[in-house]
């Protein structure tokens, strides 16, 4: 689980709530028509921009990416593919058949190699998988950036609606203050949804996309070198460019017995 996402979300919400409670109650900040305009309007605009299956897929991917830390570290992958290279040098490519791995992309790469496909086909299949992964993340990121753009705009629209209603009651000065507060609440709702939920999730999707794409390129490069019979130690040196200099120490894997 990506605990930092949960900590950040909870901390942000608590800070906003505590600020609200400083001189008022939570009920002061509740306005159902304003919530309907912002949430319903943002959802409607999102459906205009994207297809329903795309929106649902984006939400599933976003919450999976935000709250799970399932992307392997490059150092772990380099050590693992280094062990695979040693196995292939000793037993041939079929020696990979018994290897168990938690990385689905690496598992697919191993299966393609064990099935006897030529290196060109294996590399093409893995490249297509990487491209599809990037596109899925990109579409999901666009959905949440779209929500982040639409929510404040709908909040401003709700504020304008409230101001029109307020101007219609100017003959009663006692209603101006409460009406103005209600009008401004929709702007608050829109800013909250955009800055606390939608845009952070979009940024998290972008980060996870970069991490997953990097790992998949690392695996594709590794399998190409393994199928060419590259020396495991040389291959590890080449793959060290995928990690920062301070993490390159001890990358060379131990030989399997």
C-alpha cells in the first residue's frame, strides 16, 4: 500500500476541516444545491469529454495507482534479470520455464522467450504492451486533469447563480450576508475537488506511468540481451543506467547454484 497517498489525503482533509471549525460548524459549509451543481456538473462535463467506459477505467486505475505501491524497484528487477541471465547461460532459454516472478510484464517476457519466438517478435510484443500501458495511464491522467479543470469552473458557475439569487433579494439587507456565503460555497467545493482530489491523482498517475514504463523498458532491454547471450555482468552494467548512481552499488546478482 502507498501509505503516503493516504497520509496526504487524510492530512489535507483534516487541515481544511479544522480551519472550517475554527469559527463555525460544518453545517455552515454545507449547501446541497451548490454540491449538486459542482459534483453533478463536473460529472456531466466529464461524460461529455470522455466515454463512460473510459471514465470508469480511469477511476479504477487511479485508485489502484494511488493507494497501492505495486511498481517494482529498478534495482530489484536488475538483480532478478541478472539471475535469469546466469540461468540461461547454464541451462539455455528453457531454463527460465521454472522461474517464478511477481512482475506480470517480466512473466509475459519469459513466456514469450520460452515459447521459442524469435527475438524480434518478443521485442515487438513487449514494446506494444509498453505502448498500451502508457496510453492507459495517459487517458486516465487526462480524465482527472479534466475533472480538475471542470470543478473550479462549475464552482464559479454556482457562485454566479447564487449571486443572481442574492441580487434579487437586495430589498431585504438581512439576507445579503447569508446569500453571499452560500454563493461562495460552490467555489470552495470546486477548488476542494480540484486541488485535493483530481489534480493530485492526475500527478500520481503520471508518476506511476513513468515508473512502470521505465521498468518495462528495462525488462525489454534485459530480455533482448539475454536472448543474445550477453554476459550477465556486462548486462548489469548496461542496466545500471536505469537507477541513480547512489543505488548502483551491489547490483550484480549472485549466481544461482
